[in-house]
């Protein structure tokens, strides 16, 4: 007699299991919660501001030098630029294996080297793009009866510093309201009478308003710093600035100008729920947790509200953490519900209290061990990828546990007199090779996910890593922990294993097998008619060939976020007031939609990091949680209302997080057709044709031809001879013209923590017409005046179009979104139309971008991953059984499994995307795992029995565990497959594909595999 290994180490292993459970509970309490895994996106954006230079000049003097500099940075894969009037935006896309922080530093270094070659005054901003570029929370500052100036001051000086104290907050953006300034309105007649010019007024203000050190003064053992303080501190100081003292009189600023406290000119409008507002957007640090930041901000807001002036309150207009928490909670609920259903199925099948309780204890231990590794080892958070992986892994965990417990249970039934340690030892030794092989067959299919690139790879690699960790932990618990739990629950007193009895003779064993499983008549019927199975294999292959091309296709699974981003453009050149009027009409329609809870609007600026014209902006619309319609249905409703009432507005709808991911990849629209060509006019004409073809394609919406025109311009071209005749320079002329219109900032006043501008301008400059501009007086050096049109030619020019380039090639990008149609079929129809109906001139060509390009790249990589996974499953079978025939049979059955997943996708009208493709790959490993157990059982029986009885024995012995594991896995995935709760849509395609594969796995393993085994291993006719 010998001591059982599990009996000998029962106590230490039990302690380790208890520690694993405790460690998992600790990790579960501490693990962070996020929507997506933290991913560093390899994109750096540069925005250059160079005044209001024309587009063509901006391209030559700013954009091209910047592109040439950035092009030298290592790791750059794509360079894209947009050049507008006075500004340009350049996006540098890097490889996913590149250190983005170092690349950003390299870009900044290259730009600093050429900064001196750029036009004077060019401002450069470089940002590394990540999900933290958009606010995670937003509040409106409301105060009835309070001025916009007062509200903005309160937001800047009180709310912003208060919220910035929250850990994880990187910035608080304040938008809206008005900024105080001192407006100096020059009086032209008084200036002319006193012989002064606007330039002299500006220069005198600059010479007066300063603080300078004069040096140190030592006096009686004390050292003093002497300072000349000539700063302006009040309106009276501004009025009393002396412009001239010629001995006859002193000319003060008040003599030639009216000084008043006014508001700084703004070319933006901020609106919340139909009225002007001040918005405070909270941005998190890239590594900060959304839920933690939101909780900290809410606590600060509660404390801050008590200290605000009476009547002023902060109201939330957006909170991303609500959606994140709801999604994570929903997926967690799906996970626990699925676990409960799976365990219920197991208990019903086993009908043994001890076996059921063993599994009930083993699965939580495996989950606890997995969560511990995710938190302490990998630093992962609970996000939609890790939780989805755990939900998908529960079925496989139960599979491992059921196989071991069922083997223990069956051996105990066959040898009721044997002591429990002997049963455990014999069962584990018999099952270990198959358990190792089956676990490897599911683990290895996730290893090729390292080949998946792009944003899909960034996220689904986390899912694959979580699955690998879960499967390894499941194997360890099933191998070492579960037998110990079985021993602990058995109450066995005998700790010695008796010597095994000799194996029965071949005749006895054959008779035993034949008798024991004679009650399953269909087993022998299936074995003796392999032709049906061969036809089934051919039918499944045909099913794959027929269904796969007919599946709807997409890229990443979509979610219903409950928040809408509405981008809009009014016609080029539309004034801010007219754009605001049109939008207020649209807001009345938005407010009529019953599902809308609140909204905020930006005009002349946008969420994120973009260059924006005054006629462009966006809405952030938050929907009610207890609504009947989906977000897409609400979008269609709002789109129809606005397009019918405000046809001049060009609108584009999306969801916040989806658009954020799209912008981090390439473009927010799923359809992007990039038209390259040298001549802008020809390219724009072709773009209009492409847009018309796309718009005529059913299922497309928000089609945009890619031509962005800025507003018209009034060009003032000075006559150099006239200027020279009157002693004026072009710079003086431009400065006077700017003073008359926008005004010139001639200094500032320190007031508290703010610097207020002193702006020189003419009265009623904002209301000046074109005719009045032509008649504006221009001061000559002696104080005389001449009309502007005597010194220059004034013309009105149509607005220019923004110029877009990719890898230094000019292009126009036509974009569109989808409405009620899948990406693959829409793009197939569009490509067909372009090939048939759009002849391209020489030198012009089309490329496809957007989500379609990402989808095509991901599908090619996933096909490679699928093939690699199949080869790895084949290799596991080959190493385990050391026979090509055995490994080939396992692979053949496994690769037929995706036919069931494909059929389930087709029947449920679920698109084939990265998620569902991943599910099809998982099916290969799951069926391969079960095939390995069946084959191992067949080989064991074949040692003492002919082929047919051995096959019957293997099928009958594996019937109960197969049904249990399949139904348990289906039950675990059922809540996700039904799409219950927020965020479940992301994993719904994966769950449907896996469930379809599991349903097909039963006939494959119980009907097809036995017939193939008979064909492969039955003795040939005439053999000895």
C-alpha cells in the first residue's frame, strides 16, 4: 500500500485554496473599474495657429515645413494634415509598438528646430491623443439674474481650482460666458484735431504700463530692491494716460477716446438646454480611473455647492462614469447570472450533493485566482474586455471541473467499495494527460491574438490574455484543488491506497463494455452507418461556403451609450448670430424628442482637439435611461426633424465613445473614401460625384463630400505708391485697419488673478458694413486723414476650401455613416458603383479608409489567427497522441464547429465583426478540447475491446459530461447573448457565435466523431 499524493498534501493544498479565495476577494474589492482597457493610442496631433493667413499661403509657409519635419520621426506610419485659413492640423499616426511619449518628444524636437523658419507669431500645440482628450464629466453653471461675465469669472477663479484638486483630474475646461476688458473707443475727430494717430496712442499705452526693476539699494545694513511700477490698475488710470505734452496743453487718453468696461469679443457661443451657459468640463489624466475621478468630483461639487453665492448652482450635463458603471455592473450581473445558471445545470445533471458542492466551491476559487492574477500580476481593471472574457471563460472552467468530478463520480460508482483516496488517485492519474491536452487546446488558440494589430488588437489582446489566465487557473484548480475538495467533502477515513487489482481479461472487458452500454441503441447505429456522418461533414463545409459570404459584416461591436454627439456646419460665411438663430430653431426640435434628458451646444469650438471655424460646432445630447427607443432610433428621429426644418445645416451624428475611438484611429465616420489627385477643382468635382453615389446607396446617412469651405474674405490691397506719397508703411496701414475693426490689444490691467486686456478700437466697429469699411479714415503721420479706398483696393473674394493631405499627397475625403445597414454590404455596393460609374482621369485614384479599412486589416489578421489556432490544436493532438491520424480527426471536427457559429450569426442577423470572429476562433478550441477527452476515452477502451465497442464506450462515457459542459457554457453566455443590460451589445456577437458552435458541437462529438473513428480505426477486410 502507498500513500495518496492528494491525501498526503490535503491540508497544505486546502490552505492554499483558502488563501487564493481570500486574495481574490481582496483583489475584487480593490480592482479598478473602467469601460475599456487603458490603451496608449499611437497618434500625435499638432495644431499650428498663424493668424489669418490665406489657405494657400498657410500651406506653403506652415503646413509643408511641419510635415517635412514630422516625416523624419522614426516609427511614423501615416501623416495627415488639414490646412485652413490661418491654422493647420497635422495628425501623425505611429506604429503600435512605438513608444508614443518618446515619439511626441521627437516631434516637438523636430518642430523646435524649424520654428525660426515659420512665420513670426506662429503658435504650435502638440498633444498625444488618448481617450482622456474628451471630458469625463461636465457641469453647467447656472445663476438666474447673473451676468455671463460674472458666471465665467466664478467658473475660472472658484470652480476650476476647486475641482482641479481631485486626484486624477488633469484639467478643467471652462467654456462660455464673457471676459471683462477695458475698451478704449477712439474718437477720430478729436484725434485729427489734436494731430494724433492711433499708432501713437497704442505706443504711449505700451510705454506707460510696465513694472521694471532698477537694481538693489543698500542702506543701513538693509538691502532693498528698487522697482518702477507704472502699471495701470483702474479705469481712471487708463483715462489719465498722458499721450502728449507740448507745453501748451496736456492731452490725456480721455480727451481722444471713451474708456469703458466692456466684454472681450467672442466668436463662440455656448448653450445648455436652450439658454446661454458656462460649461465646466472635467478631463482626467490618461492613467486615471473614470469612476474614481467622477466620485471625487461629485464629492467636491457637493462641498462646493454650499459655498457658492445664493441662487447659483452647478447642474451636470454629462457624466461618463454613469455609463461606465452601468456597463460594468451589467456585464458583472450577466457574469454572475450565467455562473448561477451554469452551476444549476451542473447540479441537475450530477444529482450528487458531494459532486455538485465540489464544483460549487471549485469555480469561485478558479475565478478568485484569476482575478488575483489580473489585478496583482497584470494590473488590469474590471472593464468590458476582462469581464467579457471571464463570462466566456466560465463555461470552460465548468468544463474542466465537470470532467474531473464526473470522472471521480463515475469511478466511485464503478468501484463503490474502494476508498475515496484510491478513487481520487486513480481518476486524476487516468485523466491528467487528456486534461493537459484539452486545456492546451483552448489556451493555444488565444496565443495567435498577439498578431492582431490596430485598435482591435489593442482591446482584444486584453480579452485573449484574460482568457489564457482564466484557463490556466482553471486547469490548476481542476488538477490540484478539485481532488482535494472532493476528499475534504467525502469524509473518508482511509488514507492508504490499495494495490490496484489486475486488469480483466480481454473477453471479460469486451463483454462488460457491450453489456454496460447496450441501452444506447443510437450509438451503434451511428457507428455502423458512417456515410451519414460523411454527408454531414460535406453539408457543414457547404454551409460555411454558403453562409459566410452572406453574413453582414462590421468592425467593432457597437454599444448603445445613451449619449449623442451631433456635429453641424452652417453654410460657409454664415455669421455667428445667424448660425445661433438656426441652431436655436433646431434646439426646439431636439427638446421635443421625449428621450432627450439634456443637451449642451458649442458653436465656434468643439469637444476634443480640433481647428474649428465660427460656423461649426457640436451638441452633446444626453438621453434618458428609462427610454423605449434605442440611441440609433433617436438619432434617426432627430436627423429627420432637423433636416426637414433646417436644410442649410450639414449635420453628422455619432456616439461619444464611438466617435472618440474613431478619431483616435483615423476618422469618426465608418465610411471614408479618399480621393487623391493633383488639381483641386477636378478633385472637388469628382468628390461631388462620389458623394452623390454614396448618398444614393441605401443605408447611408450624413454623407459629406469632404469639401470644407471657409467664409468669404474682404481683401484690402494697399497701393504702395499712395502709401509712400503720404509717408505710411504697409504695417501702419494694417494696424490702423485692425484697430478700426477687431481692435488692437495695447496693454493689460491686473485685476485680482486676471489680466484684463486694454483694447483700442473704433465705436460701432462690430456693426460696420462693407461700404463703411471703404470709407473708414486712415490717419497720416501728421494727423490728417484719408479715406481707405483712396489708399487701397477693397474686393470681396469667395471663401477658400480647406486643403487636406495624406503622406504629402492632396486628397479629398468623402465620408458617411450607416443607418440600418451593415458596413460590409454597404461598402460592397459603393465599391461596385464607383467601379462602374466613376471613370477617373489619369493621376487620380481612390483609397478606402475609416472603419472599413480597419475591418479589412483586422479580418485578414483574424484569418491568419484562425489558421494558426487550428494548426496549434493539431500540434497539441499530435504531441498528446503521437499519431497523425488522431490529430487530423480532432482538427477536422474542431474546424467544423464555426459552421454552427456562422449559422447562429446568420439566423440572428448578427454581423461578423471582430467580436463574433473571436467567438468562431474560440469554438475551434472548445470542440478540440472535448474531442481530445473523447479520443482519450476511446484509446483507453480500445486496449481491451474491439473498435466498435470501444467507440460506443467512449461516447456513452462522455455523454453526460458533454451535455453538462455544453449546457453550462451556453447558460453562462446566455445573458450576454440576449444583450441584456448596457454594454452587453459589445460581447453579444461573441456570445452568439460561441453558443452556435456549442450547439453544433454536440452532434459533431456524439455523431460525426464516432463515425470518423470507425472509418479511421476499423480493421480492414482481410486483415489478420
